[in-house]
C-alpha cells in the first residue's frame, strides 16, 4: 500500500468535543500506514503511523480506538483505546508508545513497515492549559507517562514551563524522558530500585517545586498512589490539577457505558463515562482506581 492511500477515510465522521472547553474536532476512521514499529526497551514499543491530515488534529490527552491485528490467528473482537504519544504535523505522523502485554498490543507489536492499521479518533476530552499557568508539574508512572507526553508539546507551544517527575520500576523502563527534555521540560527520575519513588520522597520533590513557584497546576496518570498524593498536595496548597484515567473500553464513543467510573463532585458521588466525559478529568473529582 502506498502512503497516499492513508488519505482514505470514512465519511461517517462525527463531531466530538465540548465547545466551551475544547475546540470541536472531527473524529473518523482512518487507515494509517506503518512507518516504523520499534522496541524502545524490553516491554514497550513505539509505533509511528503516516495518517490523513484530519487525524493530526488530535489534542493532547485524546485517544484513538485501534483495530489491532490478531497475534495468534484468533479474532481480536474489540478495538483498543490508546492515547496519542506524539503528533508530528510536519511529517504527517501519529505516534503511539505502548506496552506489549495483552492480545491487542501483542498483535499491534507485529505490525511492520508498510502495513495498514485501522484507527478511529481522535476521541475524548484531553488536557487543558489555563493561560494563567506559567509552570506545571507532571507526575506519571509506567505507560501513564506516554499519555502525559503530549502535554510537553502543548506546554511548549504555549510557552509554559514543565517539570516532569518520571516514576518507574527501574532505569530500563523510564518512559518519555527524551521527548519531555527535547521540548524543554526539566525531568526528575524516581525509581523503585533505589526507593526514590516512595511517596514520601516524591512529596518532598513536589513541595520543593511549590516553594519555588514552579507548580501552578498538577497533571498525573498511571498510578492511584501518585494521584492521591497530588490530590492531597493540591488541596493543601490550592493547586488545580487534571488526571488522565485509564479504563477498559468497548465502544469508545459514549454508547455502551462499559467505561463508567465513580467521581465525587461537591461531596456527591456520580458515575461518568471515561471515553466521552474524559479521559482527562479534574483531579480532585477522581476517586482513584
Ligand atoms: Fe462505551 Fe465508554 S466505552 S461508553
């Protein structure tokens, strides 16, 4: 298949988004063409797809629903939701960073250069940067850092300073450090191997950033423990925050209610659809996972 064929997309595009908070974006079903699909370490792969320009209108924190190939000959029934890792508008490419662990992502891991890949999106509501914020703190763990990575692009465009705290089991699985740094973010790596990822130490790092006036807002993904920490510090210092929720999905567009999660707003517990109402939510409303 030639790269030109990636310009084919369905006409059944739908408008998603909420005009008050985000620009309206047209979602559609696209055929991407694999440019590369390489291992970045023993667990994660980096997929680069040439896509139609309409798929490049993705906002940081939005996701695509991926029709993964089968890894073993048996059918893969459901699409897999995956947040976008990076958008390269100049090259017309969309990138995903993913852990090869389930049937969908193992099938995705078999994609080779030139293969077609069916993706639907962009879907959901992403991160938002308030114009008053000059410096933000991004805290993530594991593959959650891939979800947070587009914030580095968004912040660079809006000239917002970023400090990213990258939490990982060991140095081999630290994700997205290069991308954050290439876009001007300061990074701090904390690991399980030397216990620097302990909540008490991460709390100390964030408190120092607050004292240094480098924390106008918090962003997190990938760890319930780190979410709780940011919620506590946010409440204590009056700092707003956003969390990208990870959740199993089926339809990805708000129709099936499989992705419901509990949120607490003004003391009242309520259920929301992660695919349609999120996946990015006000940090203080999230009940955790
Ligand atoms: Fe169907 Fe969210 S996955 S409503």
